C-alpha cells in the first residue's frame, strides 16, 4: 500500500512539473479567459471538379492522373473553426470514371454524402468545421471501390481549419545560446502534402505494387524532389527561402500509406500539434501516419542551408526531401540568384492568401499542370 501511495505521489509531482519545464506550451491555440461567445461561422463554398489528364513528372515519366481541379494535389481550402462549409463536386460529362469525395474535416453521414457521382452529375453537401487541424480531402472512387487508384493517381487535397481564436505563441530554447525565448504567434506558413505514386511503365495505376507497398516514387506536393534543385538537380525544382529568425509554421498532411518521419536536418522541431496533443519541447523527428496530420513550428536561428526529409530512407531517396535556404537577417540576398522571394513561399492556403498569420502567395511553383 505504501509503495502504491508513493508511486502515485511521485507521478503527481512529475506530471505537475511538466508545466514548468522550459519550452513547454500545453496549448497551441489561443485560449480566452472566459468561454468565447457562441458565434455563427462564415459561409464558405468550395467546388471540386474531377479532371482526368496526363501529367509529366520532372524526371520525364508520365502519370495518368486523376485530379481535383487539374493539379496534384488539388486546391487547398482554408477555413476557420465554426465556418459553415458547402462542398460541390462536379464530374464532367467527358469523364470516363465515377468519382466521389470524402472530406475528413466533416462530421456527416458518409451515405449518401460520399456516394458515387456519375459523369455529368454534381453533388452538394454542407458541414460545420468544428475541429482545427489539417484535413485530408480525397476521392472514394465508386462507392469505396477503386478508392486506392483515385487517391494514388492524385485525387487528394487538403482543408486547413484554423482555430477560432487563432494560433498561440510559445516558448522554446534558442539554438544559438541555449536561453529560453518567446515566439510570437505570427508566422510564415508552408503546407506540405505527402504521398506516393504506384505506376506502371505507361503511368497507369499499378495496384499490385500498392498491395506490395512497393511505390515507384514518393512526393511532397505532387513532385518527387520538387524542392531540390541542387543535389538531385530536379528540373524546375525550387528551394524554400526564409530569413534568419523567421518563425515558420508547417502544415503537414500525409495522404500516403507509408508513415512520414518528418525531420528538419540542422534544426529542431520547436512545437508539434497533433490533434489536442501538444509537444512543446524541441523534438528531432515526428511520425505522421497515413491519412494523418500535424502542425510543426520552427524558428530558424541561424543562416544556412537545411533539408526537410521523410527520415524513412527508402521514401527519402524516392523523393520526399527538399532544401530550405535561410539568409542572414540583414541580407538582401536571394540565395545565389535563385530569384525566390518570401512572397513566393508556396503555402497554397486559400482563402485567404493574405491576412493574419499567413503570407502572400504569388505563385504555386509545385503545382503540376
């Protein structure tokens, strides 16, 4: 009995001590002292159009792609917690396949909302975005049948649901001198969507390869090595560019079957938000399972070149890796003439393209068209 009581007492002390550890922030979302008044969210309408097309990857290989609105991934929709979201799915008359749509951000009966949509048909349904996060949107094929083909040929996108009261700052440990620093909520924002291609020699879907977990390549935002113009010399690839001291918020979403072990070579992950779980002490790597998400905050303390990777070596060398260039805070450099500025940072978070906690997006260089 004494041993049990001692164990309980020690556990309570250890748990209570967590809130005093440097760098710990038990919440990533702004909390009102009083409960916020109940409000009606804004109406948001989004239309997904099924587009079947051929897409050429940077290495010259072909994808017989199934897309939302013509790109892999499809357009990202950004809403605020509490918004009333109306979704319309259009399957054009010239489509060859039956399509459907599943939004992981919604609480709604899957039947009939997610049911099949024949060529020439449309479907509309609504839901309230109740939970913050980065949610998968994908085709379910013909009543779940062929869902794997539609997902892995590109029919995926994301919905970012921002918390009603915005994001919160946090404390972390400086990588320069080890002191505790306070980080403001404002951040530059990047969205990374991860998945795999399972292709035959003609770019068609190879279901045998999928069932054997033998993907042809792995991608971030549609392209294998789309952010590495240096090491792999991928055509039309671009680095991400920041300034020393920038606070960057990464919205991460894994559409694939393989887990994503997200790691930033040369930096720690300062804060990780996974649902209601907040990891507030610097962490080296965070694993995001299939059809799951996380929000990661990083402050780039020093200028230099960093690499973001899936620290699964097979997937890293199949395409899930890229480069970040951090210029000195007083530099006007665009990193060796790459001509990439902060305003071209590819967040693809719409709407809005400008506003609190987000940066303008002039171009979306990773989108395949």
